[in-house]
């Protein structure tokens, strides 16, 4: 593995050379597997490695799964469907009220137009009947005027 150092013939001293010896690999024998029940895990456990060494340490407790949250009595899907139905009914009710309001507003405008027509028609009728009466208009009698003219010119 290592080469010999180069030596000069002139300088010979007694030198002790240490050569490392390779370690022979240990016979690999599988460690015996001891089945351990989950309830009987010791507080300190030892493990024999393949090369014969023993490692001692604390046993790791298996991870406990988190407790499952209690399921609600009513599923979320049912709650969502119910809320959607309530929202739909609210929208339909609002649209129904909107159409009722529009119909009432249309009827009010129609009645106001009819009322204006009746009032305006009554005013026109009053003007017509008042003008044809004898009380307020100017009456011209053509015969008298002609006679009066003849009287003055004549």
C-alpha cells in the first residue's frame, strides 16, 4: 500500500519504520431480529451492528396520528345547498317585489295621465260653453248699425 522510502547509502541510521496493517473486515453476520410488540417497547433499547458493536439508546415512540376532528352533524354540502336555496328565494322574492313595484308605478302614471286629460277636457268644455252663451260675448246687430248709418248719412 505504501512505498518504501528512498534511501541513500551514505546516511544509514537505524530507523524503525512503522507500517500500518490493514484491518480485516469483520465477519458480517446479520443481527438477530427480535420482534417487539408496540405496547412492550423498552425505555432503553440496544442494537447490535453487523460489525459486532452494540449501540444503546432511547426508543423512539411511534408518531401518534392526530385525533380526527368530530364530524359535524350536518354535512357541509347540505348546508351549502340550503344556503343557496335561501339566496335563490330571496332573489326571486326581490324580483317579484320589483315587478309589483313597476306595475304599481305604471298604473299610477296611467291614472295621472287620465286625470290630467279629464281636467284639461273639462277646462276646454267650459271655455266652449261659456263662449256660446249670451252673457259674456259682444253681440253685433248688423241691421241697427246699417240703420244708424243710414240715419247719419241720410
